[in-house]
C-alpha cells in the first residue's frame, strides 16, 4: 500500500503547501514512515487565516443552536469511527490501544458537552439601578482562533480548543503537533462531513518551529490557544501578548501523588503505576513524583519497583503491551539524559533507567519504566518535567511536609493524596497549589465537564473544558437599554423619586 500523503485544509479544500515540501509521520514503536505530510510555510498560514477571516462574519451570524447541531453530527461520526481513530492514533504516537480509545472518547465527550452550549451560552440579566432601564450581558466571539495542539492527546486536546471556539462563533486555524498530522486530518475530515461551512476550520501542517511565530503574531489572529511546553508557552505569550492578542496557555506539570501512612497502600500503588506510566508518562498530568510518608515509604518503593520491572514494553496495538514507546527519538534521548543527572545528584535508579537495545524494541523509541529513589525535593529530577516513564519517590515525615514538597515546584497542574484520614484529605484539598486535586485516585483522568488547567507556571490563568472554556473563546459584552425616554445618569440620578 502506498504511503498516505496528508494535506492542509484551507477554505474547504485539501491543498498542498506552497513549497510542496513534506515531512515524515513515523510510528514511534517501529520507526517506520506511516505517512508523509505537507510542510507549510508562512504563505500557507496567510491563506488559512485569510480563509478564516472571510468565513468569520457568516459563522458569527449563524444561530448558535445550528452551530451546535454540526457538533452533534460530528460526535455521531466520531462514535462510528472510534476504533479506526484509536488504531491510527496508536500507530502515530505510540500510546497503547485502550488509552487511544480513551483519547477518542474524551474528544467525543467534549464534542457533545460543547454542542449543548449551542443552546445555552448563558449571559446575565440583572436589575438596573435606574427606572425603566434594562441591563444584561452576552457573549461575543473573538474572531479567528489559532489552535496549536500537542501530540500526546492528538484527538482530545484539539476538540478542547476547536469545539468551544466554533460553538461560540469563532473561526479557527488549527496547527497540530508535527508528530500527529494524521489524527488532525481525521478530525478535520469529520468536521467537514458534519457540515461545517468552508473556511470555518482550516488546518495547516508543519513544525511549530518553522511556522508558529508567523501564526501567533499574524494580525488576522485574535486568540492563540496553545498546549505544550512552558518554554514555548512563555515565548508565545511574549510575542503574541505584545500585540495584545488573547493568549491561553496550558503548559507543563510536575505532578505528585502523596501517600500518607494511613493510606490503603495497594490502592495507592495502582494509582501510582497508572499515573506515572500511562501514556508512557507523556501526560501533562503524569505522576512524575511520589511523596511517600516514611511510615510506608519502604513498602511503596518495593511495590512500585516490582510493578515497574514487570511492565512489558511493545507496540501499543499488541494486547500484551503495558508500555508503548515515547513519541520520538528526541523524546527518548531527553528522557535518557535525566538518568545520569539523577545519579549525579545522589538519586538511585531502583527500576529501569535504560533504553532497550535488542530485538524489535531497538527499532522504536522505547525507554524502560523508571523509578528513582533517594530523591530530594530540590533535585532536578524532582523539579523538571521529564515527560516520559520516569517517577521520583521522595520521603516525607508529615502532611505538612508533604504539602510543602508538593508545592515546591514552579508547576501546579495535578496532584493526589492517598489517605483514609478525612483531616489530611481536607488539608490537602485546601492547600494544594494545583488546578486538579484527587483524593484516593491518581493524578490522571480528568473529565471534560470540569475546568482543566493549572496554577503557577502551568498556565496563564485560563482553563480548558467545562464552562470555564467559554470564557477563553468569547468576550463579554454588557448591554444597557434605557427605555425611560430621558437622560438618566448612572450613579447620580439614582436617588431621585422613581418615574411614574
Ligand atoms: C494532557 O496530558 O495534556 O486527565 C491532558 C488526564 C486526561 C487529559 C490529559 N484526561 O490525564
């Protein structure tokens, strides 16, 4: 079978980039090229933004319930294609099939949830302080949204951005990570089949390093919504913020699971293994730290190490695989580079720590599930986002110390506590500086009907999903209607006798 070639989607047509250049889309479990994709440059970005601008007026004026109906249709198509989408995802970025199905399902959940906003988008109607005067607020679309999405959730995260943008009446230029162009193409195909008018959603493929700056500083873009590394987020915030564009960033994490001495330890071990090694640790919400009370630390270490050593690496499509590859050679090298850093700082590699060099695994970008012990809170492996199957176990002596360690990184996305003590649980819920807090569950597994995002350097104050996403993709417009037929001065004429 010929290798498929993936194109841009601009103004309702599948088109090659102006340069005709291409890049490879690899299966990270085998290193094989599964597709080629057109490599966009600034001229392609310009065309996509022009198309989005042309479509903006008619889309803004399309009744929101109609916009929502297109999303419902897209959701139905996604359900029919769930299996195929999941298989392609596993091939394209490596996560095991069950997790890929979860990724698609998270997209479906988001589409249905957001479609309902076509008939809500509530504003406020409030009393006015003057007689015969009306006061209310309504949402107004921003215009053109640049949605820049990561490869680790190549279906779900694009829906987190594209769906609220669309239902609120914005048009979109979608720039997916260059590791996952195929899933992006599939999402756009579905939106096209669901009946989205041309120009409302445009897709440009290519490496962010080559086209990202042009996209986010383009005068035709009103909002940049970005998920990725904190460094890239800071850069985008700087260059787009200077132009007073709206910027919404969802960035890194150094999430921790706290295990107290009163915890159900076996339950905690299940949560740790799932949260540290699910998606090969490549979730913003991955548990890359475990803060274990010294009363249970030895048991936690022994059991987590035992489980990590038993995990089977392999292709994510094989039912026997527990741990797929990381996304790329560069990612594999980055993960591996932290092992000597950990050892130099005095940590112990208690499980894993190596790149498999034999057999089929050597062809892909695998890294052993790795557990670091003797870790101190200020070590680099306890502070920096590694984004791979590595977790660092730190000991603590009390709930106070555990919370201090939890909050001692620059990030604040997800955290969890395992405890049977309600006082510990409530202290933790109150004091954790994280946007997501779990009690007796791991750090991964957020549902789309609540806000998703983090404090401190994990973001810039915005949230995705839930009702909170509506605030990212719309402006508030406050409207006053005076039907008294005379000049009424707010704050000044309020003490007069009410008009009859
Ligand atoms: C991410 O890693 O960027 O809570 C998103 C979770 C998933 C979403 C993760 N529902 O882990």
